[in-house]
C-alpha cells in the first residue's frame, strides 16, 4: 500500500509537469518549482498521516526508508531539470527570479526534511558564468564585424549638455559620448554594458574573480584584433590617423568604462580590471611608434617668401603680373589716386 500510494502520487505529479510548456524555459521552471513546492509538501504529510504507526517512533523502521528514497528521487529530478533548463535562460533578471523561487520552495520543504538550498549555488553559478561569457563573446564578435566593414571617415564630435550630468543617477554608468565617434568601439561597449546589466540582478560573490577574468579575456581579444588589423590592412595616412585615434580611445576611454561597470556589480571589481592593463602593451607600443614616425609640422613663414604647395608662384593672380609688384614702383603713384572698391559709391559722379 505504501509503495502504491507513492507511485500514484508520482504519476499525478508527472502529469502536471507534462502539461507545462517546455519551449519557454523560464515559464516551465516557474511551473515546476511551484508544483513541487505545493505538492511534495502535501504528499509527505499525507503519507505520514495515512501510514502512521503509533507503536514505533521510527518512520524508516516501518517502510524501510521508502518515503525518504521517493522524496530524494523527486529532489534529484528537480535539480537535474534545473541544470538542463537554466542555460536556456538568457536574461539575468529571469535567473534571479528562478533563484528566489527555488530558495522559497526549499525553505518550505524544510518543514518535512527536504531542504535543498545548499545544492542550488553550483547550478546558478554555472548558469551565470555561461550567460556572462556568452554576452561578452557576442560583444567581441560584433566589434570585429563592425571593424571589418568600417569606413575610415571622420565623424562629427558628439556631446551632451553639461547640465545633464548632475541629473543622472550616480549608480548609472553611462558610456562616454566620445565613443560614438568610433562605431566599432561603441558597439563593443554597448555589448559589455548589456552583459553587466544581465549580471547585476544575479551576481554570485563566489564568481567575482572568475567573471573578472572573462571580461579581461574579452578586452584582450579586442586588443589582439586591433593589432592584427593594423598588421594586415593597408590604410592611407588619414585613415591611419583615425585608426590610431580609435586605438587610443580603446585604451584610455573604453577600458576604464568597462572596469567601472564591473565595479558596479562587485565591490573592488574595477581594481581587478585595472590591474590587468599591462596586457595592452602591444597597442601602447604601436601608438608610441606611430607618434614618433609622424613628420614635423612645417613652421609658418612670416616673411612672406614661402613657395606654393603645388609648384612655384603663379605668373599672375587676378590678371596682374606678380613681377610688376617688384619692378613697377613708378606705377604706384598712379594707383594711389584710385578709389578702393568699397569706397567707390561716394565718387560715382566724378569724371
């Protein structure tokens, strides 16, 4: 009778779970957790009430541990489903909600000896790590795609009124508007910001150093791709200047922003990212070498004897021979009595 009772209850629970839509991982897990929270508690209490034996104080001595084995089977199945379905959730807020539901369910089952809260952290840590790594990798891939198709033309400077700065929330890490002048960097920073936004609702403290390494790995991938791009692409002088400006913005602006964003998720996290700045030595050497190769700017000739850029002085300007200015000093007396064009209106009546 005991075994038959538990088999019937298991078939009933299985039917409830089969009615849930598995195509939506978030909704399926919500339904499964609520089902186990409500019904496992009831099944255990019903079993104890129906098959209670007042002559013995030990439950296991009566059923041979049957109820315990059945309950452990249900909890194990619950955890396996979590492990399988959690990687399918692509939003940090949804992961946080599922974690809250699981903790509430385990706390309720604690009254019948089925508290499994200690088994949840590894499952959610793995899900958070996979989600963050996937988002950072997507940011790097999008950066590479945009950089490969980018046209090196100067873009207008973008800025916002200074009055808006004081109105922003201090907890809000807004990417610098300067990055909009470099679309590949803007795409990468947006991707990193999206990864941080998904991390903040569910950021396990135990993953602080692991996630920092994932972000550093993504930044390193961008740095390596910039060096590879510089080595394999032939850019004109003006294009090379824009590319070097992008590299400088990456090391000086985008890097600091990514570190600050990570610090919003983990106290002291920004320092972990900043300590890895030495990995950008390749870009630093490239920028230093390019700066040293730039030709010196020609000094302005204040004596008025400079030669035109595209050849010598023209023979005449506006129909006047330039040599006449040097040899025709006698004609200067005749030019003195002539009226300048801006003053001719006052002497139209003179002969």
